[in-house]
C-alpha cells in the first residue's frame, strides 16, 4: 500500500514542473490552466482527507481553506497595492456572498441528489458533527466585530490585528481536537486510503507534497485561468465593478467549489464539505480583511485606513446580514433543505435589481432576528454553544 502514494507523488511533482515550464514558455492557456486547477483541487482534497486521520479534521480543513483561497488573497493583495480602494470591498464582499449564497446551497444540492438515488428518500438536512461546533463558533466571533468596521466606515491596521487574533485562537482550538476515527478509512477513495495506510515517512511525505504541489499548481495557473475569463468578460463589455465583484471571485473560489462538491456527492461527507466552505468564510472574514490595510498602507508609505463610500457600506452590510442569517441556520448544527434554498434565493435577488440590495439586507437581518427569538422561546435549540462547551472541556480547557 505504501507504493501508491510515492508513485502518485512522483507523477504530481512531474506535472507541477510541466505546468511551470509551460507557463514560462507562454503555452499555458485556458485549456491547460482549467484542468491544472481541477487537479490541484483534487490534490489538496486528498491531502486534507488523509491528514484528518492524524490531526483534527477541522485543522486539516483550515489548512485546505487557506490554500484554496490563495487566488482570492492574491487578487485582493494586488488591488490593495495599487490602492484600488473602490474595488477592494467589491471583490471581498462578492467572494463572501458567493461562498454562502451559492456554495452552501450547492453543497446541499450535490449531497441531496445522490442521497435520493441511494436511499429513495429526500435529504431533509445536512447534520453537522459534534466537533464542527468549533467552526460555527469560529464564524460567530468575526461577525461580532465586523459590524464595528461597517459602522465606522473604515478598515484599519488595528482592525486587522483584532481579526488576526480571532483567527489565531480559532486555529489553536482546532489543533487541540482529536483526529478522525480510523474505522472510517475504508470509506475513503483509493489514493487517500493508500496514504493513510502507508508507512509513516511515506505518509508524511505524501500529505505534505500534495498540499504543497496543489497550492503551487493553483498559484502558477490561476493567473492564466483568470486572465482568459477576464478577457472574455471585457470583450463582452462587462463593467469593471461587476467584473471584480462577481467574475473575479467566482474564478478565484473555483478550486474550493470543486473540492467541496467533490466531497458533497459522497456518502457521509456532506458535513465535511460544508465545514470546508465555512472555514473559508472564516479566513475571509478575518485574515483577508486583516491583510488589506497592511498592504494598502505599505503602498502609500504610511499607516492609512481604507475608507468606505456609501455604496461600499451597502455592500458590506448586505454581506454581513447574509453571514448572520447563515450562522443562525447553523446554530442548531444542521443545514435544512429550506434554509439552503432560502440562502440561494436571496442571493440571486440583487442580481435581478441592484436597487433591492438594501431591502434584502433587512430581510436577512429580520429573518435572523426571528431565529433568535425562536431560540429564546425554545423552538430552536442552539446546540452549537452546548457542543462547543463540551469540546472545549474535553480537549482544550486543560491545555490552554
């Protein structure tokens, strides 16, 4: 069993060198970049699946989410360096709303269809596992602070420090959790199963190489992939704001969408798929906005806040409202079919008429308030709080 990872590793490294060589000679185009990104997504998915048997699943997914969102970080970094303050928030809010408004419903859909085929029964909801309460609470923390940024209308280095600290605490907690039960190894696909069953040196080498090579492939090919699609968008006269708010984030989030949907169609992996997406929500509510004022200030040459105009504030509040409702849906450790449908439907409304965005914001907040009232009157159980306390006491409290 130890041979397969080593053989696959050699093929992956060879493919990486090929990708680099082709890019340098200018021969890498859309037809090559797209398959390369698909392969990179599979590689880091295999690495995360294998790693969860030796470190906490949430910690493996946090690493995976960071690698998957490298293209988004790169786009934002370039905009910040060139002081494109008007486009920074467009790209950030577009990416976040795509993750929740498109990604979460697609995960449910891709889990529900094969479930119906296997069992003949509809999938009422995706049930989260006990340790996933850490991710739910990890999403809650930045959403308690980001409204402060929206109210004051600016993003500063100090805001970034607070958000970075929140992410650091989240990762430390994840690192204290136990690894996945080895009894589920037989449910893995061929390559991650072979890695898990390999001898320790080969296993460590394979997992590390898959993470590194997958991340490198994304880095080397995203620019080509994005440039070709951006060129097509410009050819058809797509406005710059729309380009950076929707097309660029859709391209940069593509590796993550592919990975999560790859897991969603497999039995018992719906919750892992959803938590992969939530992990990306968390790092894009923390590390990504934390990075922006630092690079922006470095470009200007002095500490400088990123100040939002009226339109940017509307976009930010809409994104916050969507995230708050999504969090309220997960607070009972489930994502029901009608909740996924609601997120998808509300996500599409501003596309039909951008003037409806403020009204959709109020709908999000009002619905979240209703769910909060349901918690207080006992109609909705906030299981995430209780399970987080249980996980904390069992795995974290004694070592922090």
